[in-house]
C-alpha cells in the first residue's frame, strides 16, 4: 500500500471516529435538554399539546417551504464561493452534496458542514478545491451572517436581560473579524486562503450578500409564522431574536431539541408551553424543509443516473442487385 493510500485510510478512520463521537455527544446533549424541558413543562402538558394541535397544516407547509427557500439561497451562495475558489463542479452536484449536509445539520451545524464538504469531494474530487479551501469558502457566508446577527442583537437585550451596550461590542467584534477576513483574502491567495477569493470580487461579494439576505429573511418569516401559529403574540423583532438564539445554540451538541430550547430561552417568560410548542414546530418545519430538499436532490440523482437509450443507427439500404 502506498504512503498516500495509507494516509487517506488513516484520515478516513479518524474522521469516522470523530463523527461517531460527535453523534454520541449530540444524542446525549439532546436527551439532557429534552429532559430539562419535560421537567419544566410537567404541569403544562395539556397546554403544550393544545398549542401543537392549533397550528394549521397550511401554515406548517408554508413554513417548510420557507425553510427550503432558505436552504436553496444558502446553497447558491456556497456555489458562488466555491466557483470563485476555482471549483468547476456543476451546480447539480454541489446541490446534491449540500442536501446531505443540511440533513446532518439537524443534529449539529459542524457535522452538517463536514458532511457537505465530504460529499462534494466524493462527487467531484477533480473539479472542486481541496478541503482547506472548501472550509475557507464557508467563511464569507458565516462572516455575513455574523454581521447581521450583531446588527440585530439588540433584539436579545430585553428578553434575556442583557446590558444595553453588549450589541455595540458584538457589532465592533463582527466588523473587526470582517475586516480581518477581507485583509487576509487580499493578502494571501493560495491554499486555504483561495477559498476567500469571492471577497476580492465586487460582483461575487454582492451576490453572496444578497443570497444570504434571502435566506435570513425566509427564516425570520418562518419563525414569525410558527410563533403566531401556536398563539404567541410575537413581533418581527422576537422572530429575529429566536433566529439568533437558534444559530448560537445550533453550535452546541443538543440536536433537534435546539428549536424548543431557543424559543423557551427567548420567549419562555410569556408562557413556557406555548414557547416550547413553537420551538417544536420550528424543528419540525426545519426538518421537513431539509427532507424535501434532500428528496429533490435524490430524485435529480436518480434522473441523471437512469440508463439512456442508445442512439438508433440507421443503415443505408443495400444496393439493388440486378440479375442479367
């Protein structure tokens, strides 16, 4: 076995062990958070069940469609970043890889990102950048999301009792990180930093910012719809605060319980049962959107892999033979 093959095999084993430990940690965290929520709502089971049953099916489907729209917009932003980094992989291959990542994100965001990158490398190894550049290609999207979260972090001041000056500090930190990333992109262009190439192009930056805004607005609308569906009198600012809490808590290994935990943390003071019901519906619509996205990618894979009929060969008629 060659040295490169042994390195690849050892890397695969290490990645497999890391994923296994990550899944176990996420499962343990999800069970712990679910147990805490169940204890808090022990005397509010009827109110929780009634809130879940009041959500109209059409609202649920509309929220799932908004989640799918957010995933499509974010995937297209990723495609712009990968193409700027030198990737020539087709959009359909990249979208199929992203669908696996979004399923993994239902457990943990880091697990989803790793699954997305690994799936893309398997599908188009010769046409996409190396893993370090693919990791860096996530940074422009994450940086824009961080700036947006910092700009709207004032929505958390009231619900969480945070000091008024904290959003200013967060915004300063986000802008400093953005300036550092932009400076690194202009100064270094090889290896890992090739994934930041989209930041060197005005058109590319504008495209990524616009697509991320579409994804964020779709998720804010989904949050607002689900909060009102169970009877929570929430404003758009409340929906934004819930989205920020969802993003922050999704970095922790707590799995599908992140939706209920985020809404209870932000809006639990107005009613734990209603907040938990809204959080469960957010998780359900998020999962439904990810499954619909993955199903679409699966159908596309089957469609492109179907056997194609061989072209019919028309033969010239044999020349007539005249007998003497």
